[in-house]
């Protein structure tokens, strides 16, 4: 035992002894109590009720071994036997009785089983016949009921098919009506969308074409107005410039006229002072220039061919031109070259 007081008792009883000595003490104690208990029981009680015998031994021996610090945890009777085979004889008699009873029981069981088997077979046949009859009746009733059900099912099927077709036609009509309503709604929505699209397009045209066109027209008008103002201003400036230039040129011309008049006045005074000699000198100075102007177109001619076979005629033409020269000069300048002796002599000579 592990309790402190009982452990001290066990130490007092077995200290210094080995395990085998301890086993011998315990075994002798249990054998003594076993013999005392055997004296109170019959052989049959000991042989037939070993558990009760072991229980008595544990109850009687536990206090004694407990005072030695030992606890009996388990105690079992392994076997009960004797040297004169008394216990085995009891077993044989009991075995024979048991065997007899077993054989009787087997015979009775077989008899009862045979009777019961026959009864069961009869009941089985009766039940089978009744079952077959009921099966036939049930089958006939089933076939009749099946035919009735089939007829009813066919009728219901036909009615259901007809009702299905009618309902299908109604549903198709409803669906078509719904489709028409949907098409009408869609058409209305499409018309509304188209109207919105027209408004949007109109607004877009206004925003992208008309307004830009108006803006462009306004811009062009503004540019035109500006160009007009610019042209007016330019024209006014040009007119002012022309006026200024005209005034300047007029002033220059006036100044040049005054200068030329003064020069001519001085020339006239000089001519008046010097008389015909001055005029003659002026004409003579101008004659080369007049001849150059007259001959200018002929300067572009490479050669002149006179178609005439008479040399005297050419000479006469030259003489004629020279004879007409004083008249031309007189018409241009008012100076009569024929009155000048040198010129008169020259014009009268032969060239």
C-alpha cells in the first residue's frame, strides 16, 4: 500500500526481506484463509461457484494482509480438483444428464421442427394459393383498371392536347399582339429617336455650319468693312499724296515756268538786243537737232534702194528737198533763211 501509515507498517514487516520471502508470507496467509473457507462450503458449492469462493477469500484475507501493508487487488480461482476424481465424476454425471437432456431436446426440437415445417409448408401453400388467387384477381383488376385508366388517360391526353393547342394558339395570339405592341412602341421610340436625331442634327448644323457660316460671313463683312475703310483711308491717303505731289509738282512747274519764263525773257531781251543775228544763230544751232529727229527713223534702215533708172531725177529730188528746207524752218521758227545771203547762195547752187 502507498498510504504513509500502511507503508510504514509494510516497511516494519518486510524490511530486509527479498521479493520471494514477501511472496511466501502472502501466499501462506492466503492459503490459511482458503482452507478455513473450504471447511464451510460443500464440494459442489466450491466446484460450481468459484467466483463466490474467491470473493469470500478476498473478504476474509484482505484485513490480515492489510495489517502487513499489503493490498489484494485481484484474487481468482484458476482450478478446483482432487486426487480421487470426485469432482471429475460429478462433472461426468452432470455431463451425462446434460447430454441426455440435450438429445431429448434435439429430438423434441426436430419433431417440433418437422411439425412446424409441415404446418409452415401447408400455411405456405395456402398462403401461396391465396396469394396467387389474389395476384390473379389483382392482375385482372389491374388490367381492367389499367384499361380504364388508359382510356381516361387518352381522353384526358386528347383534351389536354386540344386545350394545349388552343392555349398555344391563344398564347401565340397574345405573343403576336405583344409583338405588335412592342413594334409599335419601338416604332414610336424610333420616331422619337429620329426626331431627337433631327433636332440634334439641326442643332449640330446650326452649331457646325450655320453659326460658323454666320460667323464667317460676319468676319468677312467685318474684313470687308475694314478693307473698305482701309481702301477709303488708302484712297484718301493716296489722294492726299497725289494732291501733295501735285502741289509739289505744280510748285516745281511754277518755279520751272518762272525760271523758263525768266530765261525766255532774258533770251528775248538778248535776241531783241542782237536782232536777226541772234535768231539766226539759234536756228543754226537747232538745225542739227531737227535733222537728227527727222533722220531718226532712217537710222534703223540698213540701206535705201531708189528704184529709178535716171540719175538726174535723184539729183533733182535732193535739190527739191533742199529748196523746201527754208520754208520748213520758217514755218517752225519764223526765221526766213532765204533772206540770209549764205543760205540763199547755198540753196541756189547745184548739188
